[in-house]
């Protein structure tokens, strides 16, 4: 693909590399065709040319390398009387109707499910599907799982939805084809043994090449994580200054990108230096959990958490509070397990009061309920409203805290029936019905082989709730070697950072004193990067605005396209210099900043 730039003069205005790269274009990856035009009015300054290139990031003007559509983030969580039109106008399933197919189950039995025969899937291709589902039969609602069957490969889940009998429910998912397998079968299966009929409407399946997928990620990064800025330089009388030297440097990032830490970082200056050079956010791995802060009933110990918080404060790092309650009995203090219901009720109130009072306004988030979709210790002991009471009490103790649920196997895959996107959303809606407003959605993100088209599909459905969404514990399974971990990690991080509804990313890579991590380490004990650490460094460097040096034009202005965050600017002319700071945030308008010399 080439970008055509028209000119009228024999010489071409030089385009500065900073303007090209700030627009998200790599010079060595795109060719530029210069064409002469007869119209003198089409003579552009280098600044306007660069601005035009940035504007070309609109999908209507700057199509993907193969002229395919951009990914459609549309999603629905409300059940509707009538289905909406298919995304992508149906894609390769345009005008296709599902037919009943006999499927041999894992136990050798056969069942008949509605399916689409996919006879022309291509390898190295991302496929995004969606549709509307309605059921009829012996139940009012049921979990419906979309599965892909290709040759002899395992049948894996590529999407789920809780469908109802009285309205249409939206399913969205996807899969990646790594090899040719024709035909394949996309079928829709009931999750239990109840006899129901499944009807599918407005089905869609859209293919994206690797190049298209990568391009649209960069497009969303350009439009969601960056913004146009114009700096105006003048003298004290307001006269514009042409030819003033301008230096712009990003000093802080708007997007929180961080990692878990543990008490190994206390007093560990090499670890602290390594961490601060990379991350602007942190989460404590275990030191705030109940077992750590109250190992014996009534005996509170916040020593380690306090020391870690000192490190966080000293380096102006955003910190998440993890966690107030963990539903998994394996990680509940042993003394708590045998309490009577009245004793437990008193203990949890004391836990919330102690924790939230001591650290009021210290942590940007609190994971109030951890893995609530998978376990129910407190509900079993205190009643089905226990978690609602936790959120209510936490809010009363610290009204400014952002309160999260946090769970695993939600965005990583769809094979876990306990943690489907619809089950998570149902819990959120239950909280609201009880008058508790849950502020954030925590997706743990412990990945094996990432299913990249499924990942945005799930986040799309969460985004309809208009709540902050964080990837809270990102790592890659230790079943893979370090090189493969790094490859998969980059895929996950690019997908998360490019999704407009993701508000922050935390890695789950705290390094303990023995040089071990939960699943994935970024560095060894000498703080030499492992492959995953190199990947993180590469992306950190890519997702920030490099130092820009230029001069003001005849209007005393200089423009650039930069990542959201805080900046310093220095302007110099005639031996005079002045400096200032400004911020770049999300907006529909160009950020204008004036500086006087």
C-alpha cells in the first residue's frame, strides 16, 4: 500500500520522522508515492501533509492493507424482541441458514445441533462471528456454547451466550485458523441435558488476515491512545514566533501499565530501580490478603503492606488493592473457616473496617470479591446476599474507592461454564438490583494459548455496561517455554492495549526471593530481562511519545500526535528559553497549548 502525496514544486518538503511515527506510520513499512499536480493550491507545508496523513487514519479514507473492513466493536447484553441486523452484513455467512447436524460427542453418543458448514476457511486467518439466539423447550434460559470442529482437532469453545425463550440474545466470539481444514463445522450446543430447540438469526462470520488484524490494532491505538497537539509559541506581546526551537518530552503516561510486586521488593534497590523504570502501576501479590494481614483472629499485621506502600508512594505509582475477600476456601485464613455464622459476620465487618480505614484513599481500586464466580464460601455461610453486603460496607468505609469484582477464565477462554461473560454480567446486574453499584470489572487474564478474536468479543459485551475494565493479572502459562511465553504475551498485550474499553493492564509477574513467579517471570534475580521482559520493554518503548525536536512554522506553531499523558515543552529563540508542562487527554478536539518566551 502507498500513500500518495501531491506537490507542485520541484522540491519536496521534508517530513520529519517524528511526525510520521507519531501518526503511527513506520517509514520502512510504507512506501510514499509523490505525484506532481497542476494545481498550485495543493501545495502543502510539511505540517499539513503530516496532519493529512493522521486524518487518513479514518477507515473511510485510509483502508487496511487489503481493503477489508475494520473490526466491529458492536455488542449487546440486553435480550431483544427482534434480532438486530448481522455484523459485516453477514460476512462469509451472508444469507446462510444453520442446518441440523449430527455431532458425535466425547462419550461416543450422537446429538443433533444447529450448525454452519464452513467450507472455505483459510489458514493464518482470524475469524469473528456473531449472531442472535433464541431457545424453546423445557427451560426458560440455557447456556449455549458455540464450538468449532475442524478435522481431527479438538472441539473448542469459540463463544457462549445465556439464551432465553422469550427474546433474542446476542452471541459474539471468534477463533484463529492456524492450518487449512475444510470443511469445518461451527455448531451451537446446549450446556445441559434438557431438551430444547436452538434458533439462530443474523449470523455473521468475518475473516481478517494477520495484516488486517495488526493494522486495526494500530488504528485503534492511534485513535484511542493518542491525540493531536498544537503548540503555539509567542513573545510576551503575543506576537507569533517563527523558527523557535521546540523540544517536547512525555514525562508520564495516562494509561496504567504495571505489574504485581511482593515483599521481595522491600529494600531491594536493584528490583525497585528495574520496576520504576518500566511501570506506573502496581498491585500487591499477597500482602493485603486476609491471611497476611490477620493471620490470627484479632491480630492485625500490616507491616509488609506498609513498607510496600512506602515504595509505591515514593515513586508516584498507582496501586490496586488486592483483595478484601477471596471466595476460594484454600486461601481463606484457617481460623476463619471454622467460625459460626454470627462469628464470621462479625469478623468480615472487622476486616472491612480495619483495611479500608487504614488505607483510605491509598489504593485506586479494591478487589472486593475475588473469584466470586467460581466459589461461594461466604454465601454458603452468610446467605446469598453476603457479597452485596461486602460491597456496601466497603463503599461506606471508603466512598471514593473504585470497587471491583475479579475473576479468571472470563476473557482467557470460554470453556469455563462458571465464568462466562454473561454469568459475570448477571452478577453485576444482581449487585445493582440490591442497590450496590460495582465500579469495575477485573479480568484476571491468566492465558494459555490466546484466542485473540474471542478476547475483544468478550470485552465488547462488558463494554456495554460502561464500567472500567482492567486486565488485572496478565500472564502466560508456564507450560510454555520462555520464548513462547513472550510471543503469546505480546499478542495479549497488543489486544488489550488496542481495545478502547480497556482502562489498564497489570501483569502477574511478582518475583520472589528465590527468583520464581506465579507462572511467568519478566526478569531473573540479577534483573536481566527474560524474553517476556524484553517484550514488555519493547511495547513500553513503542507506546510512548519519543522526544520530539522541531521548529515553529510561519504561524508560530508546531504540531504533533502523541500518546495521552503529561508532557514538558521547552521553546527557545534568540538566546531566550522557557519551559512549561501540559497534559494530553481524550478529547474530540485538538489539544492547543500556548507558551510565551
